[in-house]
């Protein structure tokens, strides 16, 4: 029946059949809806602006990076003009895009005869194992782990309910014009409209999809750098199954950084292809894609926006070395123009950042600098297993690359070096004297007094005269947990440079790689850190009860623990009450810090009372309950507020109890009743 069809069209039909089957399951619908917004807009734009089709790996990464840019840009301008994206509009748009994309794909695959090579099958095998691994890793999670997913859920909920960019979090949290990146959240909100279902499951499974895609990005990035398929396979293996980063991101719920890393890989591809392109139309096409992803990155993750800037600077420097001044000047003008267009595309967002961050900094009410443990390198993160071996292999590969004068080695070293300097500004004062000395001597020898003057200026910038502060936006730990991408590419290149072109060596290498992949996957199956798991199945049941049995205006006193300076976190499922049910909680998601001063201080005081209570200090909890008009108290063994503190006391009735989670209803507020202070676990 299908004998007359090309192999490409057969694969398309097979994919559609699998998609239809997956749509019968909740998880399948989540993955399909998320994948739709990640792939479809980018596929249609890429095929429209590029005359020639790049490698299939490059195309997949480009589609994802563009999807993560186009959808947020749509939300940005819809919000700017005062409109909103309704559910019906999103669904109708998805149906229309599906029809257009399927027709385009059917046309594109008409003559494609797919004959996967050995390395392609190896890569597919690695990614298949990684898909199984990412599913196993979250099998026991009742809710996404740790701090970030709580406010991610709130932002997604606001975006889904309003159909707009979630700059304002009212009525849930009194925050207006929030200067927090939100590009990932609107894409997930759009996907949630398509698949429906459970928001925590939406976050978990879409997050693992983003995590799985890091292996695809690593493969494409290594192929871009080294032009050797085996380098792509090695890089994908390391990122997907061996390196604990990014798999460990699930313990933090770092979904926005995963999204930014996808865009970073896509931008690296488009920028490098733009630099290499000789045909004018081809250059314009790649520059359009680069502009779209630069704009999108600023909406999705500002740190990855800066990291990608360091990467494209490194790529540009290495490209420029053999070029003429005229060529460099022309491309520099084009690059500046591309940056200006990207800023124009996101102008409303940059204006908001200027109002909320830069103007307060100029007025002295806020600071961009940071100190203390926040900016110090965590050795546990840097040397998490098996990073010691991976760093050693990356350094050996770098030495091989330098010996063989490989431009990719220089790009990767410049990129990592740039990131180290950006996150450790004090290094600048140690680097500039050396640069200044070289410039001074060269200027004197060549009698170029301007160069000599610059050299003297650089000599003056040294540790004795200048002490540069750390920036709160760029803590060094962010580099430590992002090194998997350059390290995997460097190691992949090292293997490619020494990979023997002999049949038996290739067979042995394939078997060794397979064994290493399976070993790494087995080690990572339980990668979720139990310390970061705040909620259990009992918490899920309690949240369902709250949504069904309490009024929307109910106010909950919940557990709290210290987190970052000025911010407390929840310790159990009670912290999920606000984003999942809309009820008020004493400790809100950490985005409350973007509210007005009085609101922020009030939230900080409430949380501190609970923390002090857990530390055994004298706290009049009855007074707090009465003052804040608390209706319910969420207790668990995981926090200061435990069930035994309220059991058998007048005025508190247990209305829900399951596996240690007990919710008490406040029967009467007792402010001024003479109730005694409570110290730690003392009785009322």
C-alpha cells in the first residue's frame, strides 16, 4: 500500500500514528502539546527563510529554539496592545498550524530516502535510553521538587487565565510589572490549553521533555563544532546518560534554564552558519533566525541570554581571525543591526526592566551587586560525580585540539573563559595588567603613543587599585551547572580526533559506548535528591481536598523555612496551595519580593514567625492566627507546624488527615484572649 511512498513520508505517517496513540494518555497529550509549540512555529519559519536545508540535527534544535522565541514574542505584543489570547484562538491557531505544517512536511519528504548510518542509529539508541531514563526519574514524584516549580506553576496559571504575558500576578500575589523572565511559562500555558489536565503533571513531564532535548542540543552543538558524527554521539551520551547535569535539574525544577539552554544551542547554530554563509540570501536567512532567538532568549532566561552572548562573541572572534578588515567591518555592522532589531522586537520588555531594575539602581534603592555565599562556588556542584573524570577528559581533549590547531577548541575555551570572567569579575583586575604591559611595550616599539596610553590605562586597572563586585545576576554556580554543554562537545571532539578508521576498533568502541551509556543510565535512575522533595502523595490529596472543600477566600497558615536572604520557602505541600488552588498562604511563592515594600515586609515577618517558632523561640502563634485572620492551618511532620501542636486544643478542628498531613480549621480567633506564648513544641 505504501510501497510507492518515499521513506520520509513513511516515517511521517508512522509518527502520526504514534502521536494519535499517545493522545489517548494524559502524559502523551502533555508531550504532544508541548512538542507542538516547540516544533511547529519554528519549522514553518525555518523552511520559509532558509533556501537550503541544514543537517536534520541542526533543524530539530533550530525548531525548538524558534518555538521558544516565537510564542513568547506573540504573547509580548498581544499584551502590549492590550489584547489577550483566548483559549479558542489558541486551539484554532494550533489546528491551522498543524494543517499547514503537515502539508509542508508531506511536500518536503516527497523525495527523502532515509538510510540512517551507524552513528545515526547509535545516536537514536542513546536518545531512546535517555527518554526512558527521564521518565523513570520522576516516577515517584507527587509534585515537582524544590522551590522554583512553585512560582513556575503560579506564572503558568496566570498566563493561562489571562492569555497575556504574566507581568501582573494579582489577585494571587500583589505584584505588578514583574521583572522576571516568563517566556517558558507562556509556552507551557499555551500547551496546557491544548492538553488540559493536571498542572503539576504538565510541569513535570514538559520539564523532562526539555531535559531530554538537551541531549539533542549537545549532539547538534558537537556536530557544529567538529563536523564529525561520532562527536555528536559522544556528546549526546555524556549529556543524556553520564553527566549528572542537566539530569539533576529535575531536583530543582530549573525548567526556565533548560529552555534557555535549548535556545542557546539553536542560536549557536544559526550564528555560526551566518558567519560561514557566502550566499547573500543564505546570510539573510540565518540572520533572521538569529535575531528571533536573541529576542526570545531575553524573554526566557536572562542568564542564558548573557551566556549565549559570550558564545557568539567567541565564535565571531575565531571566525574573524583569517578574514579581511572589510569583511569583518561589514559583518560587524550587520551584527549590530541584528541586535538593534532584536531589542526593538522586545522593546516593551526592556522598558519594563529599565523601570523596575535599572532606574531603582540609579536611584540607589536597589543594587546589582551581591556578596556572601550566593556568589561563591559550591564545590559540591562543581565536582558532582562524575565531573572530575569529565573535566579531565575535556582538558585532555582541549590539549589534543590545540596541538592540532582546531578552531572549535579555541571557541570552546574562549566561551568557558568568558563565562568564568563574567561570573568572577575580580579576575579582570588580574588580566588587564598583562594586556596593558603588552600594549605599552608594543606602542613604544612601534611609536604608537595612543596604544601606549591605552597600555598605561590597563596597567592602572589592577588588584591594588580596583576591586570589582560580583553581580547578583551571574552567580558562579550557574556556570558550574552549565558546563556539561562545552565539556561534552570538547570530549566529543577529542574522541573524533583520535577515533580509528578501522572496522574492529569501531565495533569495540560501539560496544564500549553502549556499556557506558547503560551504566550511566542505571546510576542516574534515582537522581532526584530526596532533600528537595517537599511534597508527597498525601500532600496531593490534601490539595485536592482544599480545592473542593474550602472557600476561595480561605486563608492558610503554612510551614516555612529559611531560603535566600529575605525569602523563605515552604517545607511541604502546603506551599503549593496558592498556585494550585488560589487560596492565600502565609508564605507566598518567592515572587512576592517584586511587590511593594510594605507587602514584602509583611510576608517576611509572617514567615519569620513560623521559622522562629520552629527554632524554639517565644512566638505568640495565637496572636498571629487572629491578626492574619487565618482560617486553616496546614501541618505536617516536615515543618515547624506539626499536628501535635494543635491536637486536643479548643478552637482548632482537624478536618483532613492522611499520612501525617493534618489540616486544622480555626473555629474562633483568640486575639487578646491571653493565650500563652508558644516555644518550639510547647502546648497552647
